[in-house]
C-alpha cells in the first residue's frame, strides 16, 4: 500500500494529486461495492428480527410479530430515513454555513481537523504523527473484533450488558477527547523551511 505514496509510483503526479484521486475515485468505488454487498446479503438472508423477537425465539416462546420485513419494505424505509437525514443536514447547513477556517500560515501547520476527526487529534499531540494512522486502525480493528468476541446468541441489550458498557465507555471517551481537542491550543507543526 505504501508504494502508492512513493515517488517511484508516478514521478509526474504529486502526492496531493494521488490522495485526491484516492478520495474521489477509489474510496467511493469501494464504498459502493460494500453497499452492494450489504444489499445482496440483506436480500439473501432477510432483515434481522427485533432483539426481543429473536430472544423470544431462542427461549422457545412464540414471536409477538411473526413474518418480519421484506427487502422492498426495508429499502423504502432506508430511502425515507435517508431523505430525512438529507433534509436535516441541508437545513443545518443553511442555518449554520460551514466556515473556511483561519487564514493559513505558509510553512506552518496550526489548524485543527474537522469535528469528526477531533477525538484523534489529542493522540497526535501525545504520541506524534504516527498516531493519526494507528488510532483509527485500532478503533476499526476493535469494531471488526466485536462479532468474534461477543458470541452470545441473544440480541437484547439487557443480555449484553458488558458489551454495551464497553461501547458506552468508548463513546464517552471519544466525546471527551473531542471536547478536549476543541478547547486545546493547536500545536505548531513545521512542514518545511
């Protein structure tokens, strides 16, 4: 993967151009393929039943609402929720337009990342630039590990208290780190002479 970012890959295409290509072509393509795989799996396996219904079936009790949902009903709900989220985001953008940020200083990096990356920002200050790569890798590896660690057949949150507690702790830690990063003074990182 590092070859993509080396100068031997393309001497005439600068690194910024390669990152731009990755963001506008490669990452959306991968995201689309994952979305198609998700839809195919939902179509093949059906929609998961609600946690209380699944737990009742495991205990031998009759499910309160047998039958479940069809793929088309699920698709309609997803489109409806997507349109609501789009409408809310457009309204928020019209009410609070995003700003461009402070004026850049040539040769110095003194800016903070956008709000969604703020929880990772303190790790850069504590452990250096490599933390910007390794902290998200560790977080995503933890998410990937959840189905392998939590092997309980029950899906109700009442029966998964330990996993819910760990998830709430991680969410609270990310919120705390985001607030901490929002109120700390950005460190100056020299980018060149």
